[in-house]
C-alpha cells in the first residue's frame, strides 16, 4: 500500500508540473513585453535593500539637545517656536540650557525627545523612509516622520501622553526592572506566577527584558529571577510601571485624544510596538497606539521582522545610540548608523 501510494503521488506530481509548465508557456505568449517588464521590475524590487529609520524613547535626553538645530536650521527654529506655543511654555530654554534634573520633568522629557527626533528627520537631506519604528515614545516620532501624523498633532499627543502617564503613576507607586541574561520564557513564567501586578514590558534584545509592575511585584520577581539564574535583576529609576496594566487610566485618557486626532496614510509602513508587524492603515495604527501604554514593547521581534522584510541599514534618529546597540544584539551583521545632530 505504501509503495502504491508513492507511485500514485509521483504520477500526480509529474502531471501537475506538466500542467503548470503549459500554463506558464501560455501566459508568456499572451502578455506584452511592457507587462513582462512590470512583473520583472516588481520582483526585483522585493530583493532590493531597504533603509529603516528608528526613533528612541524616554531616557535618551541630554542637556543642550537640539540647540544646534535651532541655531543652524531656519525650519527647525520655526518649529521649535511653534512647539513653545503649543506646549504653553518655552521647552527650548530647558532643552538648550536646563540641567539633567530639569529634563527629567515629565512634561519636558517626552516632548523634548520627540522634538529632537522629529526635527532631525525634517532637516535631513533625501529623507525617504521605506520602513520606520519607534521604541515606546519613539513610535510617535516615527508616525510624524512617515507622514501619518502632523507635527502639531504629534506634539499634542505626546504632551497628553506624558501628563496622563504622570497621573497614572501617582495613583499607585510602581516601578520597573531590567532582567539580563535570562530566557524570555523564564521571565514570562515567573511574572505569571507572582500574585502581584508584574509583567514583561520591554523585549529589548535577546537576553534583556524589562519587567513592570507594583513595587512588591517587582521585588518578588527580581528575587525569583535571580534564583532562576538571571545574571542581573536591576530595579530602574523610573516614575512608574510603564507598559503594564497600571497604566490603564493613562490609556483611557490618551485613547480619547488619539481617536479625536486625524491620521493619514503614511508614505511607508510602521512596525508597531504591540505586535511588531508593519501597517499603513490609519485605523490600525490608532488602535495599536492606544494599546501601547498597557502592552509590552516588542522591540526584539520588531527588529527581526524588519530584517526579514529587507532592512539592511537601520538609522537611529534622535538622542543616544541605545537602539543601534539593541539592533546589533538582535543581528550582529546588520548595519546601523545614527543621526544626533544637525548635518
């Protein structure tokens, strides 16, 4: 019976291949040279290397950020002044001349990083992104860079996000911790086993996962993960449990603002934090952006998917080099670059 089945399958296979060859021959004779060129061109495009632009999140700020942009680019100066008006205070004074402590203010940090990243992108020559992504806050920068959001609307949403997150942090004391040298599956298992709010929050790169939750939950998770072999379990100096269920009040507040904001079809796909998948659909972008505050940032998965889809050069636009380092840990052969100042 096995032999007979094999013979039948082989016969069916040869018949099928013959039919396919005949069909392809017929198609080849029926289409024009111009049509063949279009098909060939489309196939070639899928193999061409693609440029990916990525945008950093909170924690990358530094004193003096953006000052060179303001002084050297008329466009950047104009948009900085517009940002001062929108925010209702001179954020430029704090960015250019403030201290590290000044920049840590919630109402300052997120808009400052957003402005630095977006204005660098706007002043770049031949900025033609083929795919973009942003880490947490950086997703808003990416959405302005690819045209899904206007500069003004993006800034308003970032300001609203910062205020909403601050309010949520004040409701219940909470924190985050970086877990290094432990498999993601073990971190997920430990978090799920603890009778407190504690969840994976940032899948940064292989071997580095940030967890988020109540102070008691983080303490228990750090102790358990150390016992399970983690090389480090380091509590972070942050304002609260970002990307966790404790941000639900902020998610609800930001959702209303996002729903009321017009989004356009972008010039290229964005790989969003909540699912690491590309999309150009404004409705999908909105829903993913709303979900982001209480969902983990899947950065490891995002970098992998962008590479699979053709990204050969990742350029980080904005303060710091954190994302370049993370991407190199995802795939060491990938080329990375950064733009931190006006060129």
